[in-house]
């Protein structure tokens, strides 16, 4: 097991969710930010490579990272305001988002800054979410992936939010370039409805193997996940849970998967290792849905659910 940290690049923001009495409840969030916290809570060394504001919300974000053992380079604090995401929940706790990002600290990450602040030696790079959409953040994510490809495991989760993508063709082109340097890609069935409209989700997921990744992880919400690789297909079911909301569930999956996989030190063609790690991640994601907002489990909390 290597001790080099995982570097997670992408957005940090505040999720505003419906609260009691018709108000809004703020939660620290942002897909990559949640992933970094999930990795830290699993006891893995991790650095957050996105920009965090110096405003009150930004201080809350930085404090949450510190509490979970996630390092943040001092050069990645920015005086602009924190980005916001308004989350609207349906009757099943599924969230739809509207993002408010223009002019915020999220726009402060350039390729040069990302490369200057990233640890020199990393075990893995995670990129995804709005980090593959918003500029210059998307260019910074692509540059970091390119700089570490072949030297560290590259894990990508597009986490597609169509309402936040101003130019779908440009997004698709960037995703194709990033996937060419990616070893593991995680997609949801909702992602594939956008990326491969009309295609069966499993067929569309398996087809991603031809774009560069050695392993494709397809998440199916309450139905679990399916892994595709050189070994073929592995399906993993999810445990039954009482859902409060699904905010951050996919991020909990990604963080738990990366932490468990790096500890195992296995080959991506090893069916048994992939199955064990994917089962671990499915459980982490499922149990996180019993909490409000993005709230990844610690390794000890997950072990207590066995």
C-alpha cells in the first residue's frame, strides 16, 4: 500500500436543501469536495485540489476538510464568494440541482495553479463533476490528469448535470480526451441517459472500455452497481436502507471505492478484488443515504454495519 495521497480536483460549494418551515438549510458540498472527505474519513491520505473561498461559507468548507484529514494548499484559498447549489428533492429523496457559480471562487483554479499546488507524488487523481464543465476549472482538471497519467491511478466521474453544461459538444470532447488517460470511470444510469441517449445503460457503460478505461463502474442507485473490465461483468446489490436523501451518495461510492482499492493494491483485471471493493463502495453509498446532505461514513462506521 502506497502512502502517497490521492488528489481530488473539482468544485467546493454550499448545497442549499429544503429545511423545516419552508427555509433553506446549507450543507458543505460539491461532488469532488464530498469525494475528498469520503476518502479522508476512510483514513486515506488525500488533498483537495479545488479552490475554496475565504468567505464564511468557505471557512466552513475548509474546516470540514481539515476535520476529515483532507489537506488544502494555502494557495487554493480565494477571496471571491462561495458557489451555491440549490437542491430540490422529490418524494424519494432524489435531488435535482441549480448551480450559482459565475464570479465565485470556483472560477479561480487555472491549469498553472492546479499544477503548482498539487502534491508532487500522488497515488491517484480523481476528477469529475463541474470540474469537467466550468472554465478554467475544466482545463485545470484536464491538465492535472494529463500530468499524472501513467504515474498514478486516474479515476473519473463525469456526474453529468445537463443544466450546468453550456456547450454539450465541448463537454463531450473534453470528456473523451480525459477518458483516454483514465483507468477507472464511474458513471450512473442517469449520466448515461445524457451521454448515450436511448442505449441500454449496461451496453453504454461497457462501451466506455473502448475509450481508454480498464474498468467501468456503473451505479444504479438502490439496485447497486455493475463493474465491467477484462474479467467481464460483476454485479453487486445494495443493502436495503431508509432513504433520507441521496445527496452525495455517488460521491461516497467513489471515495470509498478509491480508498479501499488503493489499500488492496490489486490489479484492475482481478475480478475478486474488483468485486470486493465495489461491494464496499456500494454499502458506503447506501448507508450515506440514511443521513441528510452529503455525509460520508467513516471506515469504522461502515465496519459497524457488517
